[in-house]
C-alpha cells in the first residue's frame, strides 16, 4: 500500500498478515499518482476522481463488469469491504450473488463530517444506508473501542472473527495522495 493514510496502512498490514499464513490476497483500490509509481502485486487499480468535498482524496469509479470478471477469476473465500461506497457496494453485490462471506472495516465517522459540510440533514439517510450495507457482514472491524461503541449505538452488531482459508479479496476505500491524512480538519479520531 503506497498511500500514507490509516486505511491504506491498516489494509496493507492485514494483507501482509494473511500472506504470511499462505492466504492469497487481491486488493481492489482507486488509482492514485503515488500508486502508479510503486510495484505492487495483486492490486487491481480503478480509474478515480477527486472526492468533491475533499479533493486530496480520490474515489474509485469501478467498472462493475471488469471487477466481477476479476473476482470470478480470483475466486475469493472471503471479501473484505473497506468502504461502503463505490468499490465496496459492487463487492457486496458480487458477494451476495455468489454466496461469499463478507467482512467490513469501518474507518470513518461519516456522520461527523456531515455537520462540517452543513449536510447534517442527511444523517438519518446515511445511517439507514450504513445499517443496510453492514447487515450481512460476518464481522465489522473497527479501529477503536469508541468506534465500536458509536456503531453499536447506531444499531450495528458485531459477530465472531472470520478468517479466510485460501483466497481473500479486499475492496479498498478512498485513496489520498502520498502524505495525505485523507480527512478534513475538524474530525479528530
């Protein structure tokens, strides 16, 4: 993972851990300028655009047909959704259609961004979507106990660990440019 943001670093550590245990991994992520300069194995990059509210972060625009073709060829035992949008949504639909277990990671309190951007009226819509998106996940990984508590207060439930046996596909989230923390200033952890 060439990007310096916490999401990319965490996903990179998880992939390294799994690979040391003989699990073949494939990561699907947005194309970024720093990513093009590195030699990465098993990373499928997708065209990306700057995120409207935070241009330093890039958002993937996946081609669902290519993504499905690559997933079919890779045949994962488990799909990890590192974003509830774009790549994650395509991955969720693929997993449901092909009866592949899904785990997710929650990295960002999107609801706290809404007030900063004067969009707090969207919070009920956001949480309805987040609850729907995560309802079939076998596991939701969080960065802290406080994040877990926040999600539980919103209605998300947590289950046992599920580790892939053979093949693991991760659909990554928004990518920041090298050195970017990939989050607006008012949010602090």
